[in-house]
């Protein structure tokens, strides 16, 4: 059996950790603002697939196994950081104003891009590991991890569609090109900061 009180605490913590700003949310906001809901759903779908796989890896304890392999965590962290730096640049330098319509046609978000970000998002791995270790929903170990995985996936589906929708709302606002540029830079800086923090944590450890 799964304790309802424990599940409630777990959901609250999951909403706080998985719904707080990070590279995936910054990307969803930027893509929703630039491309709209219909096109943005491609990236959203890929992101959910990637995050679900990352959550499953955390639930299965695969992160501990990988950490035991020499250089494996270093390679994963550096690869993820490089992708995040590239993504931050693409978002921060995205065209604004009159150039935006042409840019939308040239650089449509893809399912594959969402999957890559979901799989290489260090913030997500840290959140999953923390949630799975800090709470116990059932005395049955297998049921406990399965329930946590399902709840995490449900939380991500809800909070990420909200952030994508909010990006769409921002895209419908009539902003000056300078304000659009500031928004793009802010989104890019959030993603860049995540990449820098992941490398800093690796250096400290």
C-alpha cells in the first residue's frame, strides 16, 4: 500500500524541485514565446521522454553505478554542460522583432532536441536522486520506486505544459525588440548558469 500522506509530501516536494526554474523550463518558455503552442509541443514531448528516462535511471540506481565507473561522471557532466552552453547561446542570440518570423521557419524545435535536454539536464538528475532518497511511499521497495517514478512523470507533464503555455502568453505580448532581447538573454543566462554550476560541483567533488 502507498501512504496518502507520504504521497502528498512527495508531490509537494516534487512540485517545488521539478517546477522551479532551470534549463528545461527556460527552454520551454523561450520556445513557447517564439514558436507557439502547437510547434512547441514537439519539444515538450521529447523533453518528457528524456526526463522520464532520466527519472527511471535514478529510480533504478543506475546513477550510482555510473558514478563508480572512472571518468564516466566527468564525461557525462562535461557533455551535458557543453550542450547547455550551446542551447543558452541559441536562445540568447535568437532574432527579435522583424527577424523573428523568418527565424521561426528556419529553426523549428524538434522532439530530438527535447529528448537530449531531458537526458542531459543535471538539475533533473539531482532532483530525482533527492526525491527518491528522501521519501518512502511503500514498504515494498519495487512498488516504492514505481510510485515515485509515476508521480514524478505526472508532475513534469503538468508543470512543463504550464511553462510552455506561459511562454506562449509572453509571445502574444507586444514587446519592443529591446525587451525581447532582454528576455532571450535572461532565458539563456539561466541555462548557462546551470551548466557552470554543474561543472563547478564536479570540480569541488
